[in-house]
C-alpha cells in the first residue's frame, strides 16, 4: 500500500511540472507566461486590455504666438508613430530589462530580459537575438526598462546632423523603469531619451541666407542642424544630450550671402534654455529667430512625444542687431563695402536709414559688416564725408562670434551731434 501511495504522489508531481501555460503550450507551469515578442509604441493608442499602457498619439503642433513648428508633424523625422516606427527604426536594436517587482533592484530577471533584440516581421515585434524563449511568472508585476537604438545606446551625439538619417540616428528611444503588465505579446511605450531644439527664421528672406552656414554652438562644440524643408520658411532641428545645459554658452550662428559689392554678414544669437539647467530628456525647445523690430520670440518647452507644451521660460531672440540711440530720430549708416544706389562702382553712395523708435531702438538687417560713417542727413555734402567719418576705434563691426546683437550708439551719436 505504501508503494501505491508513493507512485500516485509522484504522478501528481510530474503532471504539475508539465502543466500548460495560458496559451496551452505544454512544458511550463501554469504560473509562467511565454512572451512571443515586444511591440513598441511612441505615443500611440494601443488596443485596450486590462492593465495595458495607453498613450494618446501626438496630434498637437507646437504653436507659439501663431507660429507653428515642425516637431510632431510629418516633417519631423522623429515623428515615427504606428507602422512608421518599424519603417524608420526596424533595423534598430532593443534592450529590454525586467526586474522582479523591485524598482530599486539592479539585478535583471534573466529569463525575461535581453540585449540587442531585433525586429521580426512575422512576430510583429522585437525578439531576442539569437532567439530564445522569454518567460516570466504571471503572478509578478515586474518593472521594465528599455532602450531602442541604431548601434549603441552609449553612443555620443554626433555634431553633423544635416543628413536626415544622421539626425534620426541621434534620437535614442527609452522607457524609464516602471511597472509593466506581462502578456503573450508585450506592448512597451517609449519616449525620447535626449532633448531637441526646433527653431525657425521669420521675417528674413530665405534667399539672403547662406543655409550651409547655419550652426549651433554649445560651449566649444559646434553642431550642424537638420534643415526641415528645402523651400518655404527655413526651419532647423538639432538633437542634443539631455544632460547638457546652455551655461557654457549657446548661440545660433549663420551668415548672409555676399556679392561683389556686399560682404557677407555673420549673425550670432545667444540663446538660454531651461535657466541653464540640464535640458532634460523628452523635451523639445522651440523658438523663432525674428527680424521684427521689438518683437519678442518666445522659447517654449514641448513634450516631444505628445506635442503638448509644458511649463518653460520665454526669452527674446532676434536675428538682426538692435541699435540704441536718441528716441524718434533718424540717422544714416554707410559701410566699408561702399555700396551705391545703382550698384555701379561710380554711382551715388547708398546710405541705410536708421529710425530710432519711441524707445530709442532700431532693429535692422545691415547693408554691410563695418560701419564707417554715421550721418544726420540722407544727402551728405562733400565736407560731411570727412566730418562724420568714424574714428578707427569707433567703427562698428557687425557679426562674428564675439559681436553683440544689442549695440548702444548713444555716446557715438552724441559726439556726432556735437560736430
């Protein structure tokens, strides 16, 4: 009798170990879930399921003061939602780390984690490479952390992002460690690990700009941004490390096109973002370089995934220099390029009118790089050319990395008025 009981107990034990999982696959206990693959999302609305993550697809254009930016539109290469995510990033690698119900743990659950996973069209998601079966206990509610990247999630941000493929390759996607529901096919929502800036040029004739000269300088690093479109408003995007700040000095720099009679002018605009704190992951900073006089163009921080504005700061940025002088008065600049009204070498010298407004300010696109004369009249006499010529030490050089965008002429004009 003892032998019968022993064999009966053994049979029950074997059946328990060889039980089926939720998909009726034999060989696993009923408390284990076999995972077929990982479906990734970036802000889309997945089909509803108990405990599944939901995230509304980004539909909001970042708009400030009536200005619409390209972020989170089809012009944005990083806007890879739905099937576009696998089209644009299907060759990228996925690291998925699961943790046994302990967000503070650094020890991965090996049977449910992998690095360097690849997309499988048959499965419709990412799977381990080389392939192995993923298992996780059904009764646990694990924490998960994930990265999607083209080569290495540790790769540095490249300086030249002018090519679309190079720009997109900087946009590493990331899921911070948080709770995840285990299902046969897991859906994981991602966000952007890095930060982006999206800026436009307004009230500036695009054909006047040497587009290849547009740069963003951050400390000693000089970046070449991605040009959003080849026609229409000139707009640029640049992806930056989320840990950097603008405390080392950020400037947007570009030059105008020169010609035989006019030297190109280099413009340098200082920009401060996030109060010089770290830019932060998944943030996009939108601003406009505007030539409008006294027009403040704000910087707004946008949630890069949803397109929704988040609390940020507002700073004035202008693309053309602003001059300070006597209120409600007119003066006339002449430059070292010696422009003439008819464009000929022997023509009448071309003067540029400066109209100081009620605040004593005037923002203009200069006709040259070096101001050699400031006149009180549009028709100076022959003697005036000597009288109102600026001394070499007083001549005003525009553009260049160290040049100011706000130039106070009060003292110089007071000296001119006294002549």
